[in-house]
């Protein structure tokens, strides 16, 4: 298991667990991003991670991406 912030761009992975700020986690879960979700990392940068899940794209800050394990 590794942090989402460590996954290379272009890789697909499954979310194993998420932990962090309650408001951020509720926002992600309201968009159907939860444990067991399949995601693809589109881009990794110094400021964060851009992912795709289904037809949606999300930009996650470093602190959020580090708390999502895949």
C-alpha cells in the first residue's frame, strides 16, 4: 500500500482507505470517491495530484493525496 502522492502519472489504482480533514473527505465521498473506487492518476506535481474517476477530474493538494492510500 502506498500514498496516492507516490503513484506515477498514467497509473490506475484502487483506493484502499482515506483519512483526513472531515470536510474534505465528505466532499470526496459525496462525489462517490471512496474505498474501493478505481482511479487514474493524470498528473503529479509539486503542489498536488490530478486524478480521474469515471468522467470526473479532481485536483488534490499534497496533504490530501498523502492521506489517501492505494
